[in-house]
C-alpha cells in the first residue's frame, strides 16, 4: 500500500520493510523520515535490494551501513 506523508508518497515497501522493527529507540523515526517517507527513497539500499529481487539483510540500514 502506498501512503503519503505531508504530500510525499512513502516507499512502496514500507508496509513490508522490517527497518522499524530493528530499533527500540526513536532513532527509527530519523531513517523513516529521510528514506521511507522522504526525499532519499531512490537511494535507499534496502529498497535497491528489493527492486533487484534480492533479500534484504536484516541489519542493513538505508544508507548502506550495517548495524
């Protein structure tokens, strides 16, 4: 499902992405605001994996770093 936040469409994978589940602190909101619902959706490494049909590593951050 493709929602929108503040006029910007959110990532098409947001409902399925486990990014938010990896964090127990509010830091997940930074990643979500920038990559899932922000202007960095096209450079999200998690999305790039999905677009290419790959399985997203659980510990991959949107910027390509690993937890």
